[in-house]
C-alpha cells in the first residue's frame, strides 16, 4: 500500500486540512526535478514548504492538546458538582459519560495524527534524499526534535481520564480499596498471559482498557510524574547461565533472582525477588516471592556480610505476623545462599514504564502494559567493566533511550508488552471484554515471553549462549494486523462533532492532494513497511530504521507439544538451537502409565495360559509350550517397562519424540505367533493317531 493512500484512508476527516500534505510535497519533488537536476533554489523552496507543513502539524497538535486538557478540566469540575448534588439525575451522568467518550476518541485520533504525520515526514525526507542526492535527513531530524509533536505520550492525561471515567461509569461510587496492596504482597500466584503490542496500538489499547478498569495509582494524592511508572530490575546469573537455561527450558524448580526498584536511582527501598517455576504435573503453581532491603545494604547482603534479622525485627515491631516474618527470613536466607553457592552476579538490567489497570484492592483482573522496554548489559564479561563490584551500573538511570550507551550494551525492544493476570475460580470464565481484547488485532500472543531471556539471548556473546527463545527468529516479522470489524475506540453514536474542526491555522496549505497518476518507484520506499524510528533528543544519528515484512501471524499456541530443536534461523542466530515452549499436562504422564498397565494386563493373560499348561499338563510337550509362553510374556513385560521408563525420561526432558512405537507391537505379535506355531507343530508330530481328512 502506498503511504499517500494509507494516509488518506487513516486520517480523521474533521482534521483533514491539518495533516501533512504528503502528495503535494511528492508532486513538488517530481515537477522540480528537470533532467535529473536539482538547483539550490529548488532546495530552498522545498525546505520552505516542508517547514510550513511542520509548523502546521505542530501548531495543530499543540492547540488540540490544550483544547483536550481544557475540556478535561471542565469535566472534572462538572463531576465534582454532580458528586455534591445528592439528587443528580441519570441524564447528567450519561451526558458526562458521552463527553468523556468524545475526549477519549479525540486523544486516540490525536495520537494517531502524530504518528501518521511523523511517518510522513520521515518518508518525504527519505524520498527527497534519494531523488535529489542531497541529504537532509540528519539536519531535519533536529528540526523535528525542535517541534516534537510526535513525542507526546498522553500518560498523565490517561491517568486523569481513567479516574474521571471510573467515577462516571460507577455513577459516583468507584471501588474503594488499598491501591498499594499489590505492592505489599509477598507471594503472587496468578494465571498470566503475555502479548506484544505494536507502537501504533499503544494509546488506543490504554484508552480501551480504562473504560473497564481504572489505572492503578498507588498514591492518588500525588500529581502524576513519568518517573512514577518507571520499573528497573537487575537479573542475576552465573558464568554458565544456569538460571537463564533453567527458565528457558522451563525445568521444574527453575529460579530467576532479581533486584527491582520503582522510580529513579535515588530510591532507598529495593525489592529482592525470586520466581520459581513449577510444572503442572506437580500440582503446584509457579510463585513469585520477595522482600525489601535498604539500597545501602544490598552489596553486603550479596556478599553474605549482612544479616536481615534486624530488618525483619522492625517489621515485627510494625505488627507483621510471625508466619510472615518466618517466610521472609527463609526467603532471604535461601536467596543469599543461592547467590553465594552458585556464584551469581549481575548480568542484565531491564527498564520500562508500566501502566497498570486494576480495581483498588481487587486482584481478580490485573492488566499491565510495559512501554519503552529496554535491556542493558550489567556483566563484566570480556574485560569490560560495567557494574564493577557494585550490584548495578551507575552510568545510567531511567533516562530512556539510554543514548549514552554503546550499541552492544543495549537492546531497545520494538514493541510494548501486555500482561493479563487473572485470578478466577475453577470453571469461571474471564470477563467478556478481556476475551475480546486478547482476540483483537491490537495484540499478538507470545506465550512464555520473558524480558530476562530476551535480553540475555540478544546481548550476550554467541559463544556463551547456545540456546535461544522461540520468538527470537521471528523478531523481523511485523506484528501489526489490519483492524477487525469495528473493534477499537469509537465515538458515541449520535454524538456531535468535537469543536476541534473549528481550529483555524493560517499556515495551512490545504489537504493532501490526490495520489500521483505517475509515481517514481525508488526501492519501494513508499510502501508501508517501516517501523517508526526512534529519535533521541541529543543525537539524531542514533535513529533506528527498521524495515520489516508485511504483517503475518506466525506464533504458535503454547499447547503445541514441541521441544528444543535445531532449526535454520536468520542473521547471526544461524546454527544455534531454538527452545520452543512446551506445556506438559499431567494427563501425559497418566497416559504413559495407562499404556504400561495395559501391556502388563496383556502379559498377565499370557502367563495365565502358561501356568495352566504347566500345572495341568500331562506330558513334556505341555511343559515346553508353557515355557515358551512364559518366555514370551517375560519379554513383553521387560519391553513394556523399558518403553515406559524411556517415555518418562523423554517427557521430563520435553523431547520432541517420536513417542509412537513402530516396531514393538509387530515384534510381540511375531513372538506370539511363533509360540502358537511351536505349540501346533509339536502337537501335530506327537499325535500318531492324526489322520488327515480327504474329500472326494
């Protein structure tokens, strides 16, 4: 699809004149290039047009942002008035809900407006550089950074809209509870599914979720700060990456140990966490346990020089139960023992900004969206000092995109990560809106995705990591999918148009023109196959240009029985094994046991015949035949035992098989046939009275 056509079919009609006049700029390039010549005057004229378009787009985006914030403030005042009015009618709530829905739709369209225009500027710049042989990419990226209409995240606005919509949706009775209760939990047992979210869909996804769940705010009295959503974790492993392999292969009891903090580098409270994987057949659930420690004591604790008893004594004084204190002490001792005995050290940092959606104090449905996900090396491999003797490196904080780091030390993940965590009773279905969300075009299911595993597999040297996660070879496949039906942010039916179309911008140059009847094809640069590049504030050369393939869904369901295997994978991954997630159900072990018992039942029947002949036979021939059948049953019994033990080993190792028995049944049938034939032959030769019947 041509970008010009994509732009015209994706824009919000009421704002048409404020979008980048992409086709007009294309036409200007085509008409001014004469015999392959591009003069200085042509360059100046084109840059002036480009600057006017930037002023138009930036001006409209700024004006609309102010207008939306003004309307939100008006709604906030009206909601306060309604709450104070004990006789507020349903109509007033309906009017407020409709206005908030219109604002939500405007936020969605404005976010889409920014991304479409940003992509348009990048494409027209690339087209200019290709056709005129004059490069302006880096200089114009600086101009874009000076008018950063595309950098608005709307996070603060979304938090405010979430609170207001929750009040209106519940008709002034929002769910009360301790919003920080999730942060105080020590053990977490939930059913969690993970999804990737394309950058184009992030804002829309947030706006859709907030209509059902409010944004979880730990301190509602504090004004929202971007640092409040920052989460950083330091993962530990040894030189052999035993913890990485255990988590990747999902071995029973595999652990992940990390240190996590919320906010900037100045926080004093650090969470020490341990995640333990449990297989389904054990009947136990995977669990995450954690305790708090002061940042100043972390290094001493990791060296075994700090005793947590004094820290837990303070918790006891605050009223914590003895059981909780005992569990925390056990966890602290076990983690410290693991670090010392397994020689664990920092290997990886993950950073992201999290938006969590949950009813306060109610963990039955919790949805979190992690954006700006970044993995950073923390190890000291290869004589490179990163964290040194400290538990984390200090040359970075939460300053995404960490442009000060060398490329080999940082991995900026191209998608957001959505986690849906449910605590439902046995047999209870998740809410319908959650099922619609995870089935929609906005998300791509990635079973068992792990930030830790992805970071290690992409950043650590190839000679240290020989097993890769299944999703890594598929990273060059675009996950963006076309919209499905009418699912998404919709304007209320019958609602009046928002006042946004009344804006007048003197620099507007009209709407985008029609697609050129004659287009210049240059390396398919106009096709919609580009991931939006990342532009930093300081260094425009740090932009990432990701050219991807058309959208395709290639991920398999996690219930497919597969295994670690060697397959051909692209780029520098070729020749290394790829671990495919395997879900081993308890019924797999039971099926193996049932098969073994069925074979034993068969051997018992044969042994019954043999014992009958041995005990009641009257001649030596009966003893010979009985011995033959007993030998056959013994061979079958040993064979069945061997197959049972072999299959148990293969299931535990998640081998891909084969699990079928191609030759055993045929071999055993042959043994039975030989036994019966021996019996018949001996009886034939022994019976001297045997007279064959002749038919005339």
